[in-house]
C-alpha cells in the first residue's frame, strides 16, 4: 500500500559523520533489499551513537512501517513531529499510515500540517488529494445508502472510485487503489540538540 517507501532519497544521509553515514547507508541498502531486521540493527547502532538523530529515527520509522509495526512507526513519526515540527516528512508518513488504517480524517489533518510546514511539498499535496478522494467516496457511498436512486451520487462515486479504487456499483471489479506516497527522503538534519 505504501508506494515509494523503499525508494528513499539518501542524499541527506551522506552528509552525516562517516561512521553514522555508513550505518545509515547500509541500513537503507538493507531495507531496499528487504532485509528489515539487519537494517534495523544498523539504525539502532547509529541511534546508540546519536540517540536524537532525526535521520536515523526517520529511517527506523520507515523500517517499522515496512515490518507492519504501525504502532511503533506512529510513535516514532509522532515524536519526530514534536521534536522537529518544521519537518514535513514525518507528518506525511503518519498520514500514509493513518490512510492505510482507514483513518482519513487523521490522515487529512497530518497532511495539512505537512503542507503548512513546507508549502511546496508536492508529495503531501498528492497524498491529500488521495485522502480527499477517499473521503468523497465515503460521502457518495453514504448518500447512496440513504437514496439508492440518486444517479448524480452514483456517477460521482464511479468517477472517484476510478481514481482511488474500491468496489463500484457499476463495474464488478475495479483496479486496486493507488496507494499514498511515503516521503521520498529523510528529514534534513535539524539544529535541535539530541
């Protein structure tokens, strides 16, 4: 469901201290190769050296997301938003998790905050559009539950579902939903002390 999760942009990682950068580069490569446990070990090693490092914490959140440990990923991304409220990526990744759980209002709020912190963050706008489409789909579906003869709602629901996927009243099967996009890069180092 999380398109682009493994496609991380690592440029910010490489600017770090050599030992930490090596651990984070290795962790990223391991994650891309599907070796999540080994990636987590490398990230934990980097965090042992510098516990508050936002890049390592962000990568750990990605690893947990990939492992399906959403509770832990939410905790990490939430703490990053508290410690570094101006970074848009943790808000975006929280929104992706919330959307994956069907919590579209929480996803919307997180994406709006991501956009407030970085108004030119295209990924957050794309994800917000996807969340609005899912909310629209739910609203049209509810309208049809209340009035199944509402052809306007039927047509709109079909159009929205073409965008986001899901069952359609017109077609028996729709293509799978386009997943939200996870932040493409880790947050840049911040000035906040660890």
